[in-house]
C-alpha cells in the first residue's frame, strides 16, 4: 500500500511540474512568447546554458515573462528580475 501511495505521489508531482524547454525554442511575438510551432502562449520555464552550465532560467505565464534568474558558472544566483 505504501508503494502504491508513493507511486501516485510521484506521478502527481511529475504531472504538475511546469514545462521546461531550452530558450532557443521560444519565439517572441511582440512581447508574448510561443513555443516554436505552437499558437498557444507559452506557460512554463525556459533555460539557457552557457559553456555547459546553467546561465539563465526564465519563467513565463500566458506567454509573458514573470521572472528571470541569471547564474554564475558556480551555480549561485547572480541576479533575479521579477516583472509585475
């Protein structure tokens, strides 16, 4: 029973996670971002790597940027931008 509950919890967490894609797959259309090939504004997170390390993570809601985080090569946060 515990294994079944743990499995259901895992599927719930994975199913509720945001969509995360590489930033080069997003298209900016007048400040509203779309995933390439989609007509629906993007909801989720984009990531950008530089020299094999995470450089930037950007959060979107209904195609609009809500938050952007930049990182040093060490992985520590360099800057956070929150848009209202």
